[in-house]
């Protein structure tokens, strides 16, 4: 009887777990204070329910039988509704809506395996929301082009920090006005003009990493020092802030404040204050650049904005977008470089090939040199986001119904592992980008179709420069573990440790060999 009593209590308690998680996700607000209040309410509700179950179990055991039976019925109903074949009459794709699905956050090939099981279009429940997932760039590109009128970009909480929002989430009218201007402002020529500064920041940062690791047998995790190097470069390119200056150190502290977890909670008081302080720094830079505009060519995006669109110098939407691009661009390039450190540590032959190419002193081909190929291959395998759209009005595509208010997830990372496009798709082979030019329907780490990342050029240029400078060091992976899921990308393990050692300069005799 005691065993039955414990089983019934467990059934009654466990039955509320999916409902509580769904309530928390759908009721969540970007407001820090309101979110805290709702967390307290949810905790109180779960506690009250649990206490009620225990009271019923102790004082009315017969009623516990009825409560457990009702809970089992609800669990059975959810399992029935989540069966992969459910929805065939509505022409929904196959796939399970069971929630929660731990594999989404613990298994890096979850979506790829679902596509192999159910086909390239399948359904799943992600963060509480029913979602139709698409694996395959060509199919996804057709969907985005044919059904653009029925799809919208879900709003993001950080939009409230920027008047009219971040470019990717603006209204169509605002995007039509601001996108061409931001494209012009983010000129690739700015990165080229800062090549020497990028090299200097990379050399100094790598030297610091090597000196801090000297004598250590455990090594260091490369993420934070790489993030600092990248931010020094980005601050120079975006706003003309000199590396290793007091102002650059201040920008670093404010950037870290914006990284408070969870990253989508933009209304945290520290985040609001940090964003406002960054805005004040940019305004001061505008004043300084306006008073001293002697350069023949602009040296930063901010200076380029002053040259091209002086009437937008005080525009808060432009300023907010540049600040947010600085922040997210730093995180993305630092994540990319962390993966490159791991890849080159795992594939020393590739690092040696890079050294031979750099030491040959041949002219640099920014499109097909090995350093750029390493960046492109790492983007393909690891540092690729996914696209999310919301279905505003129900439509049919590829024989399936896409219901209103469902989400659509375009699985870019998984599309990069198509064996029909990439030979040995799960292997790190940078040379594939020397042998073949891939179309956007085959390779899309920085955007699919018209939805392209404006930072594509600086990402490739900065990444390739940092890779070339790495050839001046010996790199070894001392420890590693299972990769971990991040906010938008999978990350190397927190146990990753590397050792960076300056290479010994060759003697004259060695150079003659």
C-alpha cells in the first residue's frame, strides 16, 4: 500500500511539470521586475499544489486515487497528442510535439536526426511553442521567398533599447529606410583601413595569452581573452576607440554588463545603464570626430556615417544599431575564434599548412587563402545560427499546412551537413572552399536569401587576420569535454584548455635549408 501511495503522489506531482514549464515560457516578460514577480508566483503555485497533494495523501487517501487517475489521464492525453503522426488530417508535418524535449538542448545533432526520421520538414515543440522545422537551404529559401507575406520576424526584448528596433526586427518601412544606410556605413574599406591596428591588437592579445599561460600545466580557456581582443578591434572599427586605451577598458566593462544572463532579458537595470553609457560614449566620439575630421579616408563606421549621412549623426536608431552590432559582433567573432583555436589544436597539420602559406610571403588572396578557408569551414561546422519566423496567417507549402501563430525554424547549421553538397560533411576540411564555390542555397552561415548579416565582410576579414597571426604560435589542446549549447550556437566545452607558446624564430642557417 505504501508503494502505491508513493507512486500516486509521484504521478500527481510530475503531471504538472510540463504545464508549469509552458506557463513560465508563455507568461515570461522581458521586464526584470515583472519577471521576478512571476517567478515568485509560479514557485508559490507549485508549492501550494504540492502541499495540497501531500494533505490529500495524508488525510484523504481515497481522494488521492482519484487525483492520481486524473493526472494520469492528462499525461496520457498529452502523450497521445504528441504522437509523431498526429495532425495528418490537417496536413501537418510529422514529428512529436512532446514537451519538454531534452534532446534539443543536449544533443547537437537532434534536428538532423529528426530530419532523417521524419523528412526535411517536421514539427517539434521548442521552448513551449509548436514549431515547424526545415532542414535544407534550398527548401527554406523557397519558403522564405514564396511565403514572405505570411511570415514575420518575432520581436526581441532588446528592441526596446533601440528606437524603431534592431534592423533585423524593424517594420518593413523602417527597414527599407535604414538598411541601405547601414550597408553604406559598414563599408569593407573600413576594415581594410584598420588592417595594421587589427594586426597590432592580435599580436598584443596573443602575447598576453601566451605569457599568462607560461609555466602552467593546465592551460587556459581561450574564450574570455579572445573576446577582449575582438572587442578592442571592434571598438576601433566601429567608433574609432583606440585599443588598450582607458576608454577601450570602459567599453569592455560595459560590454560585459550587457552579457548578463539570460542575454534576452534586456530590461535588467544593469543592461539598461550599460547601454545608456555606451550611447554617451558614442555621442562623445561624434563630437570629437566632428571637430577633428582631417583623415583623407574614414577610419571607423562612425566617421563614415558622419561623412555619408551627417544629418544622421545624432540619430538614436543608427547609434543603437551600431552599439548592438558591436556587442553581438564581438560575441560572435569571439565564439568563432574559440572554435578555430579548438579546430587548429585538434588538426595540427592544418596549422602547419597555414604556417607554410604565411611564411611563403606570397600575396594574400582574401577569398581563397587558407586562413579565410579555415574561417569559412569553422562557420559551416559550428558558428552558424538558425532563423526564426512567426506564421501570421495560415498557408500551405510543400504539401504541408503551416498553422497561424506557429513558429518556423530554418536549421542553417544542419543544412551545412548535407552529404549531397559536402563530401565528408562532418569533417574539418578547409580546403573544400578552395576547390569549390558554394551558392547561398548551399552555404549560408551569415544569412539566407535576402536576410544577410551586414557584418559578413568584417567577420571574414577580422577572422582571417586573427588566424594568420596565430601561425606565430604553437597551439596545443590540453583538456576538452563535451560541447555545450549556447544562446544561438553550440560552444566548445567549458573544460577546454589550450596552451599558446610563441614559436622560436628560425636562424639564418635554418632558413637556407
